[in-house]
C-alpha cells in the first residue's frame, strides 16, 4: 500500500483518511440514524442530550462518539451560535490598511498609537473605556469613559490624545475593525490632525495585542478588584490608576527600557510636546504626626477629625470628580 501511494503521489495517511470518510458516508450506522431522528424531533438538543436519549433507547455509545457522529452529519443545536456567519452579519471593508503588521515597536515617540475599547459592568450599568497608547513609551496618551459605546467615545479619546501630545509628523493610529473606529467623524479627526489610520483584520486580536495587554492589566488591577456600585466610582479608580500608577509608577520591561538599561515607567521617557499636567502641590499626608505647622495647607492648618475633606481617589490634576460631570464621554486632556 505504501508503494502504491508513493507511485500515485499521495501519502498513506491521506488514503486511509479518505477511505474512512467514504465508508462513513456510504454506510450509515443505526446509531447515526437514531441521532438524526432525535435531532429531527428536538432541534434544540445538543450532543449531550442526544447521547442521553440514545442511552434511554438502548443504544450503547459514549458522548464522544455521539459528538463525532454529530459533527460528521453536521448536526448542531439550533440555539448554538456558530460565529458571525450564523448571525447573518458580514463585516464591511476596512477603512484603512494595516500599517503595523503586528510589529509592536517604535523608534520615536508619537510614531504609532494603539487604541481599543473595553467595558466593565457595575450595579448602575456598564462603563466603557476607550484608551490610546503610545507604542514607544507605553504611555496612555488619551482616553475617554462613557456609559455608552458610540463613535463619540472614540473621537473624544482621540481628541484627548491630540490635545496632550500635539504631534507633528506621521503618526499611525492603529485599531481593530470595530464599528466605533470606522465612522466618517473619526476619520475626519484623523485627517484634520494629519494622522494616518490603520486597521487590523476581523476577529484577529493578535493584530492589536499590545493594546489588549494594557486592558488585561486594567482588568486585573482595577475592574476585578471588587464589585463596583456606580459608574462614577469606577471612573475615579480608572483615572487614578492610569495617571498615578500606570503612567508614573509602574515599571515596564519594554524594548526601549532595555535599550536604556533596565526597566522604567512610561513617564521616564521624554515628551517632546504637550504632556501631563503636574499637580500644583504634593498630596496631603494626614496620617503624619509631625508638628501641625508643617502640615500642607489646603485651607486649614490641622487635619479634620474624620479624615480628609476631599477623597484622594477623586483628586486628578486638581479637579474634584465627585461633582457630576457633564453629559457625553469623559476625557482628560491638558488645556
């Protein structure tokens, strides 16, 4: 048989696979007929329920064999979603070409920006976060948060990054094929600022893996820490973690950090233009037992009896986020 297969130009494995497929298609077994009958009576049944029905009818076969026979016959539960094709949704053509090609490194700041949107539920409802990441320093240069995932959320994050960085030269803004990055409004902001758009493929998270890595850190360090009651509460924590921890304190072993000798935080890399707004004074340490005359002054020379008057978590660049923000996406950019 091996010699015959070599003469005919194919492998023995291909012959045996073809023969098993041919025999299975031409000689249906009683078990296969029973599976087809059960599925015709109850299309909602999956292979596990079909296996239970066969066992009750006297057929001796395991779940794995039932699964294999169902797969050969193309039998699936009618309630199972089998990808995008089963839903009838066909993605449209890409607005931009893929200019990154999974090469997640940059030689200078503001050369490649990555963007994406994530979500997390609260008791009050879902909160959506759109962030933009500079691939050179891993800094989050712009972001926006809102209770709805619309195109204005992505536009607000992009405007925030442009206002902070004020980039000059060619900047590639890479995203996935999400519907929030395809509208004409987002493309108009890109064109107005002189930025170049880039898009990955459909259902290919690897095309934007560096941004998915950031959202994984956000998930573990903020979202999954506890159950959040309101969107405002979660918004405060997200902003503080990005501005105080991720951009300023968290050391990252990035390619540029190794090139400069050791790990560093994103804020250690130079900012040619724009940048973060620095706090006008250091944070207050009300737990210090030093002389009251050395306490930082925030309208009082002594600490309050029941803790600070303003929650530290809501102090972001001197603004009190406890006040109800205006409607629309909430972004943070320098003025």
